[in-house]
């Protein structure tokens, strides 16, 4: 067993990377322009009330532009979103250039071609180490069952494939 070393995060990142996760874009309108981040820490939390969560690094320079929005859209990214995922996660350039999206009346931004949409409000933010755990209350949702989700595993994006039965 390896004891986690706060000065050497490589081994911990490797262990965390063994767990595949979905990828969501967390987006909203700010001054009539889309703003967003990408999170691979999306988790369904509760059915009643309907809650989901994402984790956001304290060093994020984009999260402060989303943190006080009345609504944020979570788009479960589909397999065609590999470029969009990298683009929205980028620190430079127009993060939404060429990316189709729909904005709700409350300002949530939902990406076209997603496996699912969740229109959420921020419920609770809990500081957790070098991240904030953000609990989001689901106000509306829509699955797109014909779209396969994008998966993050081993620090890379992947498409799912079914095992032979």
C-alpha cells in the first residue's frame, strides 16, 4: 500500500483514474454569453429531493462566474463531445465556438447532442480539501437515450462498448 503524499499527487491521481466516470458540462449564461466548466465528478445524490453533485477545484477561474447564477445546465456529454469537452475545459479561446446549445429562460445552458440535460439550481456548497462539493437541485431534466455517454478513465476520454453476453 502507498500512503498518499500531498506533495506527490501522481500516485493518487493514478488510483483515482482507475474509476471510470461520466463527464458533464456545467454551463450558464453570464451577461448573455455562455460560461462553463467540465466535471468528471458528477454523482446522483438523492431522489427526494432530486439532488446531484459535482466537485469544483478551488483554483477554478470560471466557477466564480457560475456560482451565483440562478440556474446552471448540466449536460451529460455524449461520445461526439470529445472536442467540445476539451474546448470548454480550455483556459484560452472561445470555449463555445461551434458548439450548439440551448439556453433556458432562467439562464441554464444545455449542449446539443448530450446524453441527458439537467436544469439545476445550486443547493449547497461544501468545502472539501482542495475542491468544493456542489450539491445541485434538479428543477427539470430530459434524457436523450439515443446518445451514448462519454466516459473519463485513466486521464482519457472513452466511448462505452457493451460486453458480449
